[in-house]
C-alpha cells in the first residue's frame, strides 16, 4: 500500500467517524441554534459516502488523514509496515 492509498483509506474512515458523530449530535441538537444552511449541508454530507463526496469535501478528510500518517511516520510505524512515501507533483 502506498502512502496515497493509505491517506485515502484513512480519509474514508475519518468521514465515517465524523458522520457517525454528527448523526449522534444532530439527534441531540434539534432546535439548538445550528443555522439551517449548516444543518442541511451537514445532513447531506452525513448521508453521502466518502467516495461520493465532492473533491473539496474529500480534501477536508484527507487533511485529517495526513495528520494521522504524519504521526505514524514520526513514530516509525509506517516504515515497519512498508508504506513508501509518494512523490507528489505540485
């Protein structure tokens, strides 16, 4: 598995984690002052699998995944499982 593949897998997991937490919160927060536009956007994102998110939304999850990969690399754990760094074109 490459680093980019790991980031995508972790981003998918991050979206699922976020969606489950938001679903729980939305069940507790009805009528508690969340603006309608945010509520509707988050409800749509909660119901959307990671693979179907727009690129901007996926990038938000990738940002969190990159933080995790950075920590794993710092701890030396990625080297142990053989995840090579990707070279990214800017």
